[in-house]
């Protein structure tokens, strides 16, 4: 990448990243949906940032009355009514997110959603409802800045190669496969290419499904192992050459700059934004 290209890309992304550490006059009150590892990490990151103030957790399956020193609610409506947040950050599950979104939008509360595996029909409904109520919603398959860049670079490379495969690797507790990031990456690559990729089929599979799944000709492989966090490699092949693009999140703190950037940006957003690309000027 040329110096000018690097400067242009950094100029687009830097303001959004810098905004994560820049205090504002009034802190943004937030409620966190999901009290698992990601939700707890969001609470800690928001508490450390003077621009955000975590008020409470919502988790229908949560245990106890508090989490990380904050009140823990089982239902969305009482939590939102009691604390009147400006933004709800959701890292829960695909069954709960629609319930939460309905309660939040009815109250004019903005949403930052990191839950993956959401049905397309729900996203369509969310887009209509957010637009009608003029409430900002950000849905992103991945909040790591490096992962956003990986998807961006993959879209650019997709125009120049006929074959592509994606290997995504996650911790053993991840419930869905493939990851939302891998699926979104493949879909965006196919869209950028303008047609499906050419997929190499094995003539004989001595073990069924060894070649993995497929989206638009992009073969997807999912790895689940203890010790992993979130990793993705995009492999592209052409005549006499290959291109490999890889991103690794070695800790959940890698997602926090993107989450906080989305929380701050959603205040100025109306309607649904999918992915952090638009927030960083990469769309």
C-alpha cells in the first residue's frame, strides 16, 4: 500500500478511534444486555472511559441481583424504565435480542448490537422500526478494528481472485458456526466481486463435510478449541499465487475500542447501520 493510501485510510479511521479516548461534556448512560464475558468486559471498559457510564445489566438467564457491582435485571422493560439509558449495548443471544430491541425502540433508546446469528428477517424489521422511530441502531458482526480492516481488505482483494476460502477459529464456548464475521466477510467478498467464486470440489470425501460450508463459492471452515478467542484467515488463490489475510483477537479487550466508538457514534445516527465500516468511512 502506498504512503498516500495509508494516509487516506488512517485519516478515515483515526477520528473514530480517537473519539474513544476523548472525553465529552456529558457521559453517555448505557445499559448492558448480557452478563457473560463480553458484557462484563463492556462494563469495565465503559466505566474506565469518562465519556460513558454503565448503569445496569439485563440478562434473562443471569444469576444474582448484581454483576460487576451494577444491578442485574431479568427483564428489559423494568431496567430501561428504572435507569433511562441513552444506549443499550447487547451481547446476548439471537433469541433474546429481538425482545430487547423491541423494548428499547419503544422507549427511544438507541442500540449497539454485537449478538451474532440474527435472522435476516429480524434485521429487516429492525431497519424499518429504527427508521420509523428515527432511532439509531448499530449492528456489527465484529467490533475489533483489525477485523473491520480485514473485511475491508478482503473486499478489495475479491475482485482479483477467482477462488477464496475462510478459516475462522473461536473459543470452545461459541454457540454458532460459522461466525457472523466469517459469513459477513464471504457475503461482502461475493458482492464486491459481482459473481460467485469458483469453488474446488473434492472428487472423493473419505470423511463427510471435510470441505466445509459454502457462501457464494467461498468455502468456510470453523474451528472451536479452548484457548482461542477470535481469529480469522481469508485465503485467496489464483494462477501461481495465493494471498493470505489474517486477524487475531487474543483477548476480549480487543473489541472494546470498536464498541465504545459505536456507542458514541450511534448518538448521531438515525436508522440502522450494519457494520463499523460506515462509522469509519470504509463503506
